[in-house]
């Protein structure tokens, strides 16, 4: 038996009552690592660069191994940009190459750039029109119940590429799950951590790291899932939120 351990942290009360999102984390671990994993998540919530959380929710639930779906780790590719404008152009190009229309890509970048504060989850946007498809407002669609099958092997691979840090490690696991989702065309994301300006575009073709997606010190970030207009949204949202996934190398 393994366990899904999930943390959500906010400042100013619960997310549902207007609290400001601080941090979140996801792991799937054996019984003997549950306590250590939960303690690490608690420490993260109290010491995050976005501020100290005053509401922290840690959820632990059993997962039947037979329910776990395996998906492949996305290959990682670099992209170069020196300014925020160049970063957004690189993101637009990568989205179009993944199958999003030019107008849809522009709308997605505008949607993230216009956020007043970070969302807890992701927007669902039509890959053709760029129109928002979900009705979750600033909550967004969460991606949950996921982990890497072999963390040491992932870290070794990222170190060889000179890009290992927790941001990349966690984002790559999430992006790999999302890219395998039914109807997903691409993902656009940049972090809400003020010290981290890197973003990425991910799709079944790979994970493209894009520097300078936001100004240094800016604590507003978010993510968008571009989906096929014919996608079954109920099926997709159930996969993203409830399907346990292990990413394999």
C-alpha cells in the first residue's frame, strides 16, 4: 500500500474564504516515508518565499497500487531569452509548435500576464480560440495525486543537464502528468515564487524551459492547460484531480 500526501497552504485563512495561496506539494510514498514527507511539507509552508502560511491543510490517503497509472517523463529542452518580451515570444512560438493556434497562444499569455494574484490551480483554455472553458474563477483546476517513480534517477538526469532544482523537479512531474491527459494540447506556466522567473511550455513533444517570463521579485504566477475543443472536460478534470500517476523515466 502507498499513500498520497498533499499539502495546501494559504495566508489569511482558508483558500475558500479568501486566503492568499502560499504553497502546495504532492507526493505518493510508502508508509515508512509518510511522516517525513508530511513534516517536510509543513516546514515548506512555514518558510515559503511568498510568506508564512497561517492555514495549512495536509491530506494523507491510501492509494491502491493497481489504480496507479504510469506516464513517461517528458524530455527537457532549453530556450533562450534575455527579456520578458523575448520570453513571452518564445512561449508563444512553443505553444504554436505544440498545436495551439497563434491567437490562442497570445490569449493565454495575456491571461497569465493579467492575473492580479496567483491562482491555486490552472485555467482551461480552448487551444483554438483561447477562450476560458472552466468556471472555477481564481481557484482553477488542480492537478493532484502524482509523483516520480525514481526520484534519485530524475535528480541524476537533471544534474547532468545542469538544471536540477526543486522547481524543475516538481514542475516536470506535473507537466508529464498533464501532457498525458485526454484532450490536452499544451501547458503554459510560470512560477509564483518571487525569486524564480523561469517558465515553461509543455506538451507531448517535450518540456521547454523559458527564461524571464516575469520580473524578478514578482510573486504572481499561474498555469494554463490548452485543450482540444472536442475534449471531454469531465473526463479530463477527473484525470487531473483524481487519477494517481507515477512518472517513469
